[in-house]
C-alpha cells in the first residue's frame, strides 16, 4: 500500500465477543511524509472508523497539520473522530523544488524522508502503488530485470530508469531488513480493478504466508453536498456553469515541478485545443508546506489568463481534486498517474490523459491505458526528457474530449467506476475484503 510503517497490535488474551475484540485492538498508522501517502492513510483511517476500532495517526506535527488541512470529500462528523499524535524529529532543511531536474522524482524532499526515520523503529513497509506496479517491482527484485509478457502483463513495460534518485533507492534499501516482520500487505485498490494482479501477488508470497488485502478505494465514493456557497471552492462554482463532460481537469499532483518551457507549451496547447479546462498550476510541495519561504510562481504567456477567461480557469493553490473529479462537468483528467489520482479518477468515472513524471507513475500509465483502457498516453516514458509540444497537447485533448475514442473511454470509465463504487456496498468485493482484514487484525492468537 503506502511506503509507510503500520503497526497492528494484537492482544494475545482470550476474547469473548467481537465488541471486546475491537476494544483491545489498536491500529497505529505512521505515514511516509509526502502528500500522496498522508492522504492515503487518512482515507483508510476513515474506513476503519466504521468498525469502531481505535486508530491513531502518528506523524510529524507539520505533516499531520497538512493532512488535516487538505482532506476533502469527508463527512465533517467523521473527521472529528480522528486521533492525531504529533511526534518530534530532528530539524531538517529542504531545498526548493527544482523544475529543471533531469529526474523528476522530488529529491528536494529527501532530507525530510531521512529525518522522518527517527520517529521510531519501523515494523512494516509498504508502497502506495497499484497491485500491478507492486507485482512488477517484486518480479524484478526476484526474477531479474526482464519482465515476461503474458495474458495479464502487457509486452511493453516502462523501465525504472529515471523513476527514482539513487539517494532514495539507497534509503529504501536500508529498510529491507525490516520486511522480515511483514505479515501482510494492504492496497488502495479493488479486486474489481486489479483482481489478476492481487492473485499474482498472493501466489508470489505463498511460501512466506504473507496475506494481501485490496481495501480500496480509500477515497470516499460519494461526495456529501456542502450547504452554502461559502464553503465551496471557487472552481466548483465555475464548474456548475459548464455543460456535462465538457471540462478537462489538469493536475500533476504534489511532487511535480515543471520547467518554464514545458509550462508555456502546455498553456498554449490548452488554449489551442479549444476545450474548457481547470488547470492546477503550482510547484511541488516543500518539505514543510507551512514554511513561509516563497516557492516559484510559474509564469504564463503574457495576457494568457485574459485570453482564456471564457474557456479556462487557473488554480494556483491547493484544489479539492476529489470534488472536482466528482463534478458532472468534468469529462477528462490530464494526470501524472499517481495512484491516488488514478483511483479517484476511476471512482468518479473520468478517463485519464496519462503524463507520468516519476516513481510508479509510468507503470500506472500502462495499467490505465493498456489494461483497463480508460485512458490515453500524453507522453510516452521513453520520451520523458523531451518537451511535450503544444500541438501534442492539443491533439491528445481532442482525442480525450471530442472523439469517438474519448466517448468509448468515458463509457468504460463509467462502467468501471460504477463497479468500484458497488464493491464498497455490503456484500461487495471491497467491503468483504475490509471485513476480512478487520477479522484478521482482531482475531485471537
């Protein structure tokens, strides 16, 4: 699931009832200090609350604050039941994001990652990726670098070259010894989406008796209506005025810093496409998002926002992505293919224009475009060091938003999203998986 440390404390005494079991089991979540991980575990927290299990969210004070500030899609009553614990770590200084870095992995956050290791001794380590990508990681680790295509593994799998920095890989390697404590893995996915890859993961760890649970989607599958316009983000008010499936949402997550040349090409391509759009234009997160050091404010072509005022909306701050994707006006999502974004897009029935930047994203793109067929490629991983031209952006958006190909993808996304949401209902695949997981962590012995 997430590259985090998660400790399930089991009571060894005899238990007499499910209620007593739950009272004697505590789940402690220690997220890896990056937004995609903070959010993923906070969303899992929300699901576990419904089972009346005490869950404690442990992290750096600034990251706990960040997680609470950015959560969206929740019922406010549920959010009030969160138990946060702020832990101290050694001071750290992080450089600002480098939009011109050759490897797009957020290496500026490495000092924060290193400092977070001082929280405590890790117990179990996970990755916040798809089951598909996690299986490919395991294949390469134990079978060598050549991945064999078969009925469920496509022929062309992007290499890991350019996905991570050597410093981060060394940091992860230093934690391998702790995997001997691992008794199971939790994934933010659904067997409705990744049944084949969950089975492959299960087969790969039979000898170690390691269990695998697909508990996702962690994100809410329905968004509660907010009363009064004052509580809604301004972009949602703008979306209310647009036609169904007419707007493309453009966002590259919290760890991407585009260089000026690429931003200009993307801006021109969006304008040339003649599609309506919401573009979240912000730099990658700093190590401490509350640090007052000013980050770069990306430049747009002169007079750009006036030129596109009838077609587009630029958002330069944090945006409520889940609520945006859930809006009926959204018909496509140009995304970096971070797994949280993929699951949110699938859940909300929105096809993806895949533009991976680093980490697991190139392989998530393969799952989205080739396996699930609910997206198209914006930028192939082999061309990651090339500028994506305005003409390329224009053509991809036309395919995504105003073509039979795009309509077919939206239809598949609607079907898959409906299946995923139903999996969370009583008797559904994900609900049954969660029941199984809770039964496992509350069992005697």
